C-alpha cells in the first residue's frame, strides 16, 4: 500500500474489531460471487483514522477475458457520488459564496421558469425540490452550457417542500450547475480541487475519469432490461454529479473517516466541525420517502442517517441511530458510525434489483456493526 495514502494500515484486532463477524462477511461476499450475483467486489473498513481491512474479490471485467479486481480498480460509485457533489457545496458555503438557503434562481436566474423561482439548495439536497424524474440528455455530458439550459427547463411535478421523494438525477445536476455558476469553473474540477485533492485521494477518487485512467475502471453489469449499464469512455469521463463518480473502497472509507473526524483527516482540516454536524443532521425525520418505497430516509445535506425506525436502507438495521452514509443503485453502500469511529465501503459491479439488493446490504452492514467491540 502506498505510504502516502491518508489512512495508515492496521489490523482489525488492533482496532477492537472482532474476527468472527469479519470472517462471516468474507464468506458471505465469496458466496455471492460463487453464485454469480456479481462479478467483483471491493470492501474497506477503517476505524480511528486507520485502515483495518481492504479486500478485492472476483473480476473487474469479464469480457473479452476476465480481469481480476485489484487494489487500484476503480468502481462506479453511482449515487455515492451525490455526497461528493454536495461536499463541493459545503465548501462554497464555508467560503461564504453560497448559503444552503439560497434560491437556485439567485445564481441561475433563468432557472425560475415554470414556477421554480423559490426552489432552494436545501430543498435540492434533501430531495424535496419537486422534480424527481427530470433528467438531461446525453449531449449535455460534454456541453455544460447545454446542461445548464436543460436543467432550467425542468418542470415541477409538485410544489417544492411538499414531499420527500428521492431525486435520482435531477437535484444534483442542478447543484452542479450552481457550482459552475458561482465559481465559473467545471464542477468536476471544483470537486477535485476542493474535496478530493486536499484529502490525498487524487489517484483513487474521480468525478470524471480521464482517458489515461479508464483502464482501471470495472465494467458495470446489470440485468438485460436495465438502463444502468454504460461502460463507454464518454460516460466515465462525464463524471455525472448524481451518479458518475468512480473510486476505490478505501478512498470512500477515508472520506467517511474525515466526516467522523469532524471534517479532519490526519493533518488536513477540510471542513469545520459545525459544518459536518449540520450536513449530517436529520432534516426529514419520519416523513416517508416516496422514491424509496415509503421508507423514512432521514435526509441530511448529502448523506442520510439511520434514525430509530424499524426500517432503513443500506446502513444496517442494527446500526447506531447516528450512522450516516449513502448508497449506489443496486450495487453499493458507504457509511460512517460516529459513535464507534468506524467507516465502511462496499462496492460491487452489478446492479441488482430489490428485494435481493436491500436484503444483502442489511446483512453486509450488520456484520460490520457486529464486529465493533467497544
């Protein structure tokens, strides 16, 4: 492992992580791969600023010939990318360039069309903006002026703030265009320079994978009728702000160690403690998320939290209520438990529908929580 990686290596036992649940986790993932559930997988487990476990399984690509997953394989993060995009917003708020309660139209005046003049950044980030099904065309990936024009033409499906409904693509496309409007720069550059670079993750986390790094990318697989497969160079380079990031599991575990550290990772202070406390707060409570089968998702500004209800997605049923994180459609979850100092990332390269997807995530995350020996 390169010495410059921000999490120094340790051993699970040295960090009070019990071996039996971790052995069960290893067996469960191997059984998934042997059963053909997904070609490959990578996990990372960190605690108290150290990397306790980092493993790759199976194949990153299967065609034309199998290519094994290795430590520097880059995995499509899908909606885990949303937290990186909102982190750029956090940074601009801390600089005084934005407020979470700014209206989008304050920065992009033409966004006010179709009655969207009062929609705020807060409503976008907490999935309350009212246009969950909106999207942009493929032509916008390399033409951000066109992307800006298309997000301005989004039409509300209901009044902003009246419902919590997961915005799979639309909200973070708008947030990315706000970043560009405020900085005058490509949102991908802003995320790299304000978030990824300072954390020392420049070689392991990408929102927009340059051509020379794309050979490291795992291919994404999905059922034949799914739209969730695009292994094209254009998609990888686009770095779509809602679901186009790529990274390693240990990079995501490191990002969440920063969050547990109140905005600090090692010697690097990326955000204030107050900022992290604010963006991980539960702003939507027990309101059902209509885009998540009615499950209350306890939305923050980027991540969501476990809360105390009977059901939750991805973070593990037995997680502490304060546990927060985010997932990627049918494939992955990354999270942090501030009560124990543990962060965990689980990335795969197959998009599975429910109910199997959510059921396996609960088992995976619960095994990690069970390993924590206080």
